[in-house]
C-alpha cells in the first residue's frame, strides 16, 4: 500500500466513508448500524461469494491494541481480521485473514476448496480500491 500505516489504519476504520467507497460488486445493502469510527462499530452487508451464495452479514467491529480491526459476523462463525504494518517510509503492508467453521461432508470439501480463493479475490479487490483511494488523496 502506498501510504503510511496510520493513514491506512484510519481509512480502514472509516466504515461510513472510505470503507463504503472501497466495496466491490460482491457487496450490497451496506449500512452502518452503530458507530462507524473503527473503535467499535456494527455494519451490515450482503456478501455475494457467488451468484447463488449470498450471505447476510451483521458485523461487529472491534479494534485490537495494535490498530488492527476484527470483524465478527453475528450471523455466522466468520471472523475477518485486518492488520496494517509499516513496510518502509510511506509504504504499508495490509493483511486480511478470514476464518469460519465450514460445512462438513461433500459440501464442506467444495467449500474448503473454493471459498478461500473466492475470498482472496474479494479481499484483493477491496485492498486495490483502498490503495487507489489513498493514492488519489
């Protein structure tokens, strides 16, 4: 990311502004239902992992002591953690990690095989838009 870590952290925590602008086409019905400044927030969205797999997510956001953000979906076991680390002068590394208790059986096999790739694509899109937003401003 071509921006200092503090600026990136602030942008990620801005659920009413920057986060709304960095959403990709997989997100719909986005709204901040409480807070929005990143210290504690509650945000709702629908995430279309595929055209047939749309998840209604009610996300509780908490900040970690090191400035990271933890997004916990109240409707499922999904937890996404965003961390930002300074890399060099004016450059940062953004990491995003999602975990959840997956399905079992044959459905679980396909979920474990394809869901991580789909989430990676979605997160890469979000990070790309964040980078563009911060580079423009």
